[in-house]
């Protein structure tokens, strides 16, 4: 598989945002399997491509509500059979970046 250029990546991201906007206007037509596959692909993309996925300042700038963030986080934890306790162990093994106040894992 070849690497995407920055412009190709932005084109795909803009297309995906347009598709999301269209789907949100008529959410009764969403196939749950397709939605789950899209979430998995976005999760893999972020996890594998973010320079520091645990301390991304860009995520704080997104238009995602706390409810939306917690819904996705809880869903992903359940899908992996992880409890809040197990996640807290993972989360607490990180360190806080004093310049940004964000938590990063070692």
C-alpha cells in the first residue's frame, strides 16, 4: 500500500466529513455494521498516524461534545471487554506533559 500525500489525506478527510454530515441528516439509513467499520478505521488511522496519540492538542480543538467523546470511549472499551478499572490502570500509567497539561503514556 502506498503512502498518502498530505493533500490526498485532506481530500479524504473532507470527503468523510461531508459523508458524516449527510448521514447525520438522515440517520435512519445507517447500517450499524458500516458505522462500526468506519469507527474502527478512524480509530486505527488515528492510533497509527498521530505522532503522539496520547497528547494531541488538536483533539481539544475538535467539535466533539463530552457526551460524544464518552459514548465512543465507553463503546470501544466494552468492545474490547475492558472495564473502567482496567482503563484507569492504563490511563494512570501515563505522565502529564507540563507544557500542555495533557497525559501521555510511556
